[in-house]
C-alpha cells in the first residue's frame, strides 16, 4: 500500500475542501489514488448531505448583490445561527446572489444547476453540507433589472431589502430600504395588500366588535346599529392598510412626513421592493439543548 503523506492529504483537501481526517481516510481507502479518493469523498459527502436534507432549516442569511441596473436578493437557510455565521456559508450566499443577478436563473432548481468552475452550485452546497454536517437550503430569491436605480439594505444578515426606484438622490433609495427593514410594509400601496391579509384583519375586527357588543349587553347598554358596526369594521381595515402599505407609512427618519410625502419632496418614485426576513413563515423545531448536542455528536460520528 502506498504511504499516505501529509502533502497528499493537503492536496486532496485543497481539491475537495473536505475535512482533513476525511481526506486521509479516503486516500487510505483508495490506496493513494488521488482520483479515486476524490470519488470516495464525493460519495461520503453526498451521503452526509442526504442525511441532513430532512432537517429543518429556519436560520440562515439574506445576501444582496447589485451591479449597475441589475441586482438580486437571496435567502439561504441553515439549521443553526452558528453555521449562519460561518465564512464559507456566507461566501456561498453572496455567490448565490451574484449568480442570480448575472445569470438570471428561472427558479431555485435552475440556480442549483448553474455551473461554477466545473461543478454545479448544488454540488458546492452539498460539499459544504458534508464538511459542516448541517443542512443548508436555498429558500428563495428575487432578481431586479431596471432602467432606474437599485438600493439595498441589510440589517445584519437576517433582514434584507432591495428597492427599485427613480430619482437623482441615491441616499433616498438607501433611506427607503432602511425604512422598509424597520417598518416591514407588505406592499407598496394599499391597493397592493393581498386580499387574504385584508380578510384576516377584517375577521379580527369582527371578533373585537362582537366582544365589545357582548360586554355592552352584559352591562345593559344598547347595541350599536349595523351601520355603526360596518363603519367601525371599515375604519379598522383602513387603519390596517395605512400601517402596512409603504407609501402611507410615517417615514422613520422624519415623523412629520409619510413616505409618499418624502418621495414627492425629493422627486423620487419607488417602483418596487422586496424584503426577506430569515426563516419567516418556517416552523422552527425546538429541542432541549442537551438533546440537540447529543444529536449533533451522534451525527458527527457517522
């Protein structure tokens, strides 16, 4: 059997970015054959990736990329916030944002199939899963291409915003992006708020009105007329629409102005925006800490 030297292990690690001990085991199994050792690692790393794929990924990062009039916002998830701080994980997220902007994949599957120096983006992701031992998924992305301008704001790595706008002052675009991250509007204007959200708010208002009516009846007070109740419901819905539509919100940097007023004063038009909050809408599994550590140690032994 060929002697496995430190130089050979280092060369295989440089080629595959796999852990040092995994490289040594693969070379030993391949009897020093570098090509065969690479194949063994691909199988092993792929196996680890498959085992990890069923685990929930509710942590992660949002990454952005802008080059001229093209940009992208991407959310990539991990199982723990510890991995979300890993430099290689962050580099992969930034690469994904750049790939989306430059190559315009149709969806996550198309992004995963993009070639990066002889391997697909998905192969890069799987290799990192194998190296770290934790599941990672590309959740979503939004690409922008505009005749106007783009601005982005990242609040750490957990909230990301990209704004498409027209106007001379680039600071306004940045201010709007920061405002969106802080106030989290769901639409540009009240007309764009999804119908299901409006109906949900209307249902909440109806329940509150019924509670008030029951309390009034218990106190012997007269019931409100259907007309007054209808006005109350409509007032609640209109208040909600004002709170969640960007143009109607009060500007965070000047509470004397709405966003619409600020944009008019600076001769700026916001055409669209996207905001991602890491893990939003994902049901996160909660384990006790001791069980989580035990599970991680067991996984690392496999």
